């Protein structure tokens, strides 16, 4: 028996497939015709997954291992019994000694039904214990619709008749409530099918982002790349329902943050955490981070970020931490500005030795930029720059780079994608380049 549990809507979807003979919450029975067809197509070279997918049985629904397991059993049956083996009931004729269902007496069936009722009571008790408690000493019981679903599954699975009233009594729900719930099953089925189709679309984006897309990223990609408007609440509901939780990096504790209160004595903090800027090319942030790649090698990435548009306007990757890395980054910033220097332009950084170096400060002055620095040991004063480095390390497989040239290419491609394709919620769901054009047009 499979560990996969099929809910009511999934069972209804499967029941409508002509290849499915019967389905319960934990198992699927396929028609003999489909089994014969599957074995023949397998002999022709088709893979088990392709056979099931072509029949409309998606792996997301039935499970990725199901096709291979089924074909393995069906091929063995075909080799011993031929096609007739799929049409005859062989259970009870082997070593297990279990009698066929057709040969069971009415008393035996009643006994089995009573056993299943006891199983239902035990299952309900198990659910109560598994769901825990709200407060100490107060049990949390199953919700009515969950009890209705359990009753319906048991009745359909064991083909019970005239037992609805008794099952409702056992589970402490009203019979009228159960029938009202049953009457809405078609509406729920339509909703579940719609949810499943939306889930497949979200899953496609989720997998493309390697599981690192939250509901906001999914919302923006749907709208901009697929032309689909989906409510963020619905996206969160579907991601929770189908277990698509975003894999996010955890913030490291800033142990010395409480002590980092005094101003830098060389250059003042002119930015003062005013991260909300509306003018492009007015405030720039810069910093350096480490990138460890194959064979224990280390590279150093220096970037300059436009605070208003979040665009990376200049970067340099180096094998060493010499002053040349910041000089090249500054030169590329000057090249990208092309002489269009804002009269109140600010270049903000931390208090690293590169940025306090006299030669670097002199070059910044020659570019007519006002230098600003974070307070000592206070990384939050340069938070947007740190945020970009966090996203880069979280989303880029830089550790797999074989050499420095490959790493440089990966970083350059990521920054290009970040500037032109990565939608950001706080930029009115635009990319940095789109938002820059938006600000200039405004």
C-alpha cells in the first residue's frame, strides 16, 4: 500500500480517468485494458512515466514511483499468465490463503464492516492525539468537514450501505450536515481541480527558482511573465496546501550590534539609513564580499548599487583584496555615469580599510561624490548592499565553479539577470532597469 494519501478531490480526478478502475485514499486499481496497453507500450520502448503521463495520470498526482512499481508487477503477471492474468481474480489462490471477497458470507461482511467502524473510531482518536492541544488540558477535536470526509472515505472504500447514520453518531456530527457537505462535493471538486492546475503553474516557477521563491516572487513572475493575476492570499494558501515553502537564508545574530553606536571619526554617516530614495544616481552603496568556490579557492566581489532603483551599476571580481578591486569598481562606476553626476551624489560604504584609504577617498572626491560611511561595526547602516549579497549567495551556485573565469561569468550573468529580469515587490513589481525608466519618465 502506498504512503501517499489521496484527498477527496484527487480521488474524484482519478475516478474520471478511464484507466482507473477504483481508487481509495491510499490505493489505485487500474483496468485490465490499461495494464495490457502499458505492458505492450513498455515493450516498444516507452518509459513507465511516459506511459502514465500520456494516459493523463500526472506524477504530481499519483507519485513519481508509481509507474515503475506498477509496470514491474504487471510485466511479471503478463510473463506468467498472459493477458488473461489481468482479467481473473488471483488473490486467495496463492500462499496467503485469503478467501476471495465473492465467497465471503453476509455474516463475514458484516463482521468486516464492524471491524472497519472500530478502525474509524481508533483513527479518529489517533487524529485527536496527533493534532495536539490548543491549551494545557484542552483537546482540539477534528473539524466537522474533516469528519465528513473521513465518513465518506470509509463508506466508499468498504462499500458500506445504510451505515451513514451510525457513522455520524460515532463521529458526533449531524446526518443533515453530512448530506449538506456531500451535496457540495461537486463544487469542492471543481475548486480542487482549479487549485491543482494553479499549483502546477506555481510549481513550474517554484522549481525554476530552485525552491527559493516566496509568494511575492511568485506573484510578480505570474503577472509579468505569464500575464496571470493571482491574489497573494491565494498563492500563500496554495503553497501551504501543497508544501511549497520557500527555502530562505537565516539571519546571523549581530553580537556586537548593541555596542556599535558611535559615529565614524573619519567620514560621517550622511546617509543615516535613509534607504527610501526616489532619484536615480543620487545615492550609491558599495561593499565587498567573499565567494568561496571549488578546491577551497576564494574570490572577492566588489559592487556599487543605486539605492533608488536597486540596480547594480558597477562590479569587479578579483582573486585578491588589494586596493585595485575598489579602484576598478570606482572606474566602472564613473564609466556608467558618463559624466552625469548628481549635484548631491553620495557614495556610502562601511569602514573597511579600502574605503578609508587616502587614495580611494581622493578618487571619490575627484568624481565629485560625497563619501559616507556606516557606523563602526554596524552592518545595518548598509543593509540594502548586504541584502543583495545575501540574495546572490542564496540563488547562485557559485561554489560549483571550476575556475575563476567560470565564476566571473556566473556572477556577471546573475547581475545582468538581477538588473533586467528579477522583479521586486518594493519597486512596484518591476525590475531595477524598468523602475529606473519609470522614475526618469515620472
